[in-house]
C-alpha cells in the first residue's frame, strides 16, 4: 500500500506508478465495480488547515476524519450544510469516514432538499491528476471566475479524475431547535403527496422522508423543521394545519429522538444487517411512488420528498430494468463483487454524455490508472485495442 504523507509525496507516487491505483480514503464506501490495483491511501493527508468561523469557511486535507471536521465546527456552533451519510452500517464496512471521501462520493443526506448537495457547499479543491500534476481550483469564497468549475466536477467523481488532497467548504450555523411532523399509515403515493405539500410551503422544510415500514413496522411520513425555537414552533403549528387532510399529525420535538430518526433515514438503517442488494434511485419526486410500485423490492425508503428511492432486492436482481419510462438514475450501492463486476453499478450514460465523460478522464488521467473501471469499463483495456 502507498500512503503518502504530503501532497508532494502523492504527486511523486502517481508519477512513479507503473500500473493501476486503487484510491482509498477511510475505506468505508466500497461502491462501484471492483478495482484491481495497488492501494493508494490518503490517510496520511490529515489536518484542518484553515478555519474561519466568522467567514463560515473551513479547509481540511482530504484524509482528515469527518468526525474531526464536524467536532471543530460544533465547537463554534456551526455545521456542514449537507448532512453527509455514513455508509458503514449499510455496506458492512469499518474504517473512518474522511472529508475527502465525502466529496469524492458527493455523499449528501436528507438536508439536501434545503441546503443542496456536497458540491453546492464545496468552494475549493486541491488534487493530483493521473499525470502527477498538482491542480488547485476555487478558493475560500463562493464566487468562482475560472473557466472550468473543477470544484463541482470533482464532487462525485470517485477518484477517477484525480486524488483529492484538500477541500474547502462554506459552512452554516448550527440549528438551535428541531421539530418533526409525523403522519402514520399513509400509502407511498399519499405520503409523497404530503411531502410535496410540505416542501412547496413557505415553512423551510429541511427533511422530507417516507417509509412503508417504520421502526414499528407501519408506514410513517416524516417532515423536519429546523431553526430558532420560536420559529420552529410557529412553522410546525402552521404546517400541521395544512397537512391535516392527510390524517392525524403528531409533532416530535425531543432532541435525541428527532436526531435518531433522521440518522435512521440518512444512513438507511432499515436495510442494515439484511440480506440482499441495495439500489439507490434518483427520480422526480412525483415519480417516486410509481417507481417504488414497479420495483417489487423487498423494502423501500423514500427521501428528498420522494426524489431519492432506496430499494432492497434479492441478490443479483437488476432493478434498473424495471424503471420503464420513469426517468432518472440508478446506482447499485451494495452487492457482491461478482454482481458488481457483472452488472453496471452506475447508470449508463447517454452517448453524448459518455463521450464527454471519456474525454474528461482522458484529459485528467491520460494513462487510465486512477480507479480504472470503478465507474464503468476500464480505459486502459480500451487503449490496448487502440480505441483511445
């Protein structure tokens, strides 16, 4: 295993590589097609290099544990806006989630409906490309006047364009109060209609989820409000009135219970320790229940107002084939190595977009050595046949 201790060491290691490299942060997100290659770890690239609470800005090296970043922010009454998911329980992995891994996976949680995804808070990156060149893009403010927005490009690139060494974020003040509106017993379609009504209201919903089988085995629809206590109380009362047509609406304000409930949604806890493959679909919220009905899955969980559909299915089942005319994207998040090697893990791209993606990878990783094949067909295999 290669474990550089600095950005310069990382650049040297990539330039010296004679074959494929398997990029690893904290080792918690074993997603994508299996990659054969020498492990290149970012675990040695640690530390918060800049934190300016007054400017709502934090900069950290990619291997810094996520918990360390969150603890530093919490000490100043601040937080990452996008509520990053912890994949360990779902995937059965160990290790320590890193801030670079969060960016590489664009691992956004339930608060995305209000605050956006990881890429929306990311304001700067440093990384080393496949040629061993150190690249910096963005900075410490939201405005970006460069010709190419590599900051957004790196979020969700899974280490296939470059190895992150440092990331910069705009952060937000932590919330002082939270309320969760709960409606029991709704069908998937009615639950998502309730979520849509809440999200289209002026009451600043920060979480909108529905499950056909909650912790008690019955359907529950969950709507979260956050902010100052007086504001949360007022918005909860008003939204409760608007949702009364869906049945009895309970309001939960206990801090521990509301936090645990949204961790349950964020980390897809109902699928933990259950056999089967896990799929993640991104669709129009209004198509969520239609897709859920078509999938015939063993279990479902809807987040983002119905726009994010988690599905548990028997091993080796290609749920993507059941989407029909529902537009969206599907990712096989958890499956055996054999299944992930046989079945496309990430949604196949339209030809024009695939050509653009291939062109970007050829530009940033000309030798095809960074996580080759993780998101699709390995480029160096194509090169061997003269197709590059």
